[in-house]
């Protein structure tokens, strides 16, 4: 079981929740929390807010799932328009004892997004008016 803060919100959305339910990325905010006035200080923390468009299994409804990823490293994003996810995967790396890295987040098939982070939080989930036209 992944140690994701507020993961129960995803289970409330669908008891059979899977990260495969995440179909698109519709917003990415990349920002740094500064500990002091120096831009390249190792105490500064790079974070991401990502809003996913999720469609639970056996459902026609879409939901906007906002998640925050803390202390992000090696962030890679390849985008040209909408980012359609093929197979979003979050891998628990805690057993490797890497300093400040506990998870890898990636789209395994398309490799449009890939990064490591220290912790993850589900911030909010709301019904979406975005319609999948495929």
C-alpha cells in the first residue's frame, strides 16, 4: 500500500480505484518553496501540483483530481497539447533507502511524465465538466 496522504479520497471516488483511471493531465504547476533568499540552495524544495482527469472504471463521469508532489527531483514532462496518460504508475521506492526519494511517478507506456519525489498528497477531487470526445 502506497503511503499517500488523503489516499482515502481516491478510494471514496471508487472502491476499485487504480492509477490507470487517470486518463489525462490537465494542469501542472511547478514551484519552489524557498528556505532563504538563495535560488540554488539545497534547502529549497521543488514541488508540483498536478491536476489529473480521472474516469473511474465502469463510469461515464470524469473527476479532476488535484495532487501535490513534494521535493521533486529529475522532473521530465513531454507535452504538445493535452497530455493523455496510457499507464500512470506510482512506485514505492522506500526500501531502496535513497536520500529524500520515496516514490517514482511515471507514465510507463508513453513516458510523457517521469519524476521522483519524497511524498504525495491528494489535495482535492471534484466533478469535472470536461468531456472526453474520443
